[in-house]
């Protein structure tokens, strides 16, 4: 679990550094008579949008050399999970801040220049073309949301052969994402004559994870997935991996067979993922105790 331990420890240190600022913000918030007031929103820090993640992992463990199947799965999940969690945490913060801005506007307020600049950045990142503010909020409400970590892990396992494909080992691409510029990636051996696509190369494992989640959140092919997620949010305030797989029909030419395979992989591997996540939380708790002492 050394990849998971290293990443979790880094996040613990970052959290420890940030504590004084978080506490100061909380003290400021207490001075407002009304929680979530416009003045409180204007003072708080804005969630990052397109900044690099805290880690930039440029190597892939030799998963093929791990002969115990269960241990290979555990190492694979532990390798990717910190990046997935960090992306989803960033999205969660973006979504919460967006809700605050939307509430401010609906209560008759106006966005200040700082908030407008943040909105311009997030509209660009999530590829929103609507011009009216309320329409922008409506589209962002569908797009700025997490993709369940279990689903991301299972798609990575499926698309990369548990991290052993050459696209993963040579290009840090765990999701089979394409690009169309000459030299942007690795040319598949099975690419038909006349086609120009390549399997994209990434600078880090984290960049691959972030790009995949952004793709699901913005590409027109996954509009159904985003609508399913929104409806599930409205009914249960949670998002299920097996519910969202039905929105991935366009991800593979195999169609329903691909969806069925993903769901089966989720059922089989969920206990392992939960164990890996629990171990990561334990490492984080131990690291926090060390910092506090």
C-alpha cells in the first residue's frame, strides 16, 4: 500500500498546514448574523478549478509482477484511490460554492467581480455555452458533481487490464481516452486504416484521472449519465455506481455487454475497495494523531 500511504500522508500534511486558515475563516463566519450571507461568501476562499492536484505520479507499479490476484487488485486500487478522492473532493467544494452563489442571486444579490471571474473559469472548464446566468447554473448543477470512486476504479481496471496495458504503463492512460493530434499519444495496433486517433499520453496518473472524470462531466455522449445522477441526487442525495453505469453505453462499442461487465466487476470488487479505503482512512487518522502530538 506504499502508493496509498505516501499520498494519504501528503494530504495529511497539507491539511495540517491549512488548519489555521480554516479556523480563521470559521471565526469570521461567526461574526455574521446570517449564515451564508453575501458578505460571508465574498470573504471565503474559492475552490480551485483547473490547478494541478497535490501529487504528480509519473510511474506505474509493476502490477503484472504481483501474482496474487487479490493483492494485485488491492495495490491497483490503492494506487489510484487518492487521486480519485482528491478530484471528487474538489468537485464537492465547487458544487457547494456554486450553490451559495446561486442562492445569493436568487435572493436578489449580484455577483461581484471576484465571483464573476470564478464563474467564467468554471464555465470554461465544464464547457458551458449558455449565456443567461440562471441557465448557466442549471447546466452546472448537472455537470459539477462527483463520479463515484468505485465506478472510476472499476473502469480503470477494465480499460487498463488492471494497470498492465501499454497505454497505462507507457502513457499513464488508465481509461483508454483518445486524442486526435499527431503525436499526442500512442497509436493502437488495431487502429483501422484511415483513422487518425491515438490513445492519449498523460503527464501523470492524476492527470489521467482528472481528465476522465471531466470527460464524463462534460461530453455530450454522457448527458444521460449526468441526468441520472441529478435525478438520484434529488431523490436520495447520494450517487450510486451501479445506477450510473447505464449512462456509459457510449463508452464502449460493446454496449450493454460492457455495462453488464462493469456491474459484475463492481459487485465482485466492492469489498476489496472498501477494505483499501478503510486502510487509507486509518493511515490518515494515524498521521493526524502524529501531527497533533
